[in-house]
C-alpha cells in the first residue's frame, strides 16, 4: 500500500468531517475473499465508480494527517484484517452529488476495527481514547465533525449477555462521546444489522435483540437515526460475500448511498442553512 502513503496531502482541513466507526462491515470487506492457494484473505482491488477518489474527499490517516481518500479507507487502521470496499467513499461521493458545492470538502476519519465488541469501545478503554483523539485531531486545523456513521453490533449479537445490555451501553457510549468531544448534539447514523457474528457463535444469534436496542437508541437520544442494513443487502446470496457474514461490494455501495441520503435529509440543514 505504498501508493496510499504517498497520496496527496490536504493543505487545510476539510470543511465537513465524518467519523466511520464500528466493526468489519464499516471497515469494509467488499471484494475480500479467501485465496485457496495461499489460504489468506485478499482484496481483489476492484473499485466501483461510486467509490473512486475525488479531489474533494480526504481521509485522516493513522498518523493524523489529512490525505486524499481512496479505497480501502481502513488499510492502516484495521491492520490485523484484510480491508476492501466499505461504505465510506460511496457515502462521501453521494453526499457531494446530492449536496453540490455547498457541501465543500469532505473529511473521512476511519476508526472501525473488525470483530470488535461494544465493550471495547466504551469510555475507559484504549479504543475509546483513540476514537476521541482522532476526532479531536480531525478538527485541530479547522473543519467540523458533522456526524458519526456507526455500524457495529454483530459481535454483540452472538453473545447473549452483551446483546441484553446493548441498548444501555450504546446509549452511555454516545452520551460520553458527545460530551468528551464537545459535540452535545452530534448527529449519529446507525445501521440495522444484517447478520450476527457466526464466526464467534455459529449456533446462537441475538441479532433481533441488538436490532431492537439500536432502534430504541434512536428514540432515547436526539439526533440519532438508523438506516436499514437488510435493505442495502437485499437477497443474501447476492448481497453478501461468500463467508455470508460480510457485505459485498454492491451492498457496501448501496449502504454508503443510504447513509448519504439519511444524513442529507435529516441533518445537512445544520451546516447548509
């Protein structure tokens, strides 16, 4: 990924910044499959039109430096896993398409970690501290965080005790994060889960409990809404990777567009007015 390191740097911070957080389907596994000759997960390198680089889209890399964004967005963040296409670039390109020049430059802050549980994100953990640090760093030289795209819960949906306390813990997590980043009304867009983590627990799923918790959080907290992951995927055979646990390229692109339309219709007036 040497070309990623050499991507053009931004001279100033992007106007409008978005945090990409959660687990593997946010980090992006589109186009990733098992190579039978090496028995390793590899990305096929295919980048759809909706995810191509744009002079108005930047990413905050692992060194806290803004650079032109291109897939895979999480290559230096979710370093233990193989990353492919996620929803971030499709989101940014679609937001620019529907909002026009008023949107300005978009900054994406990849933070997702594959396989992570909510308990690894809550206040008091290293992951929480790193998330707060990256949010603060993204605004250091101008620009404003306008929203968080949160796609997480598959791991919790495979563990009964975690699923049962997901609503309480997620609510507290968002309250803490808003307070510690000085964004008390920061817009948050959640994703209704498509699958549970059957790699962790193949025979037991508490996906419905986690989905109900996600829905409940949209009612408990202001400026929180949710997009329908199953709608983005459609038919499982056509919308998931061969592993049946991760969204494929087509589904990640559709999800990114859904994020963009949800943000634009619900929250864009905050900075376009």
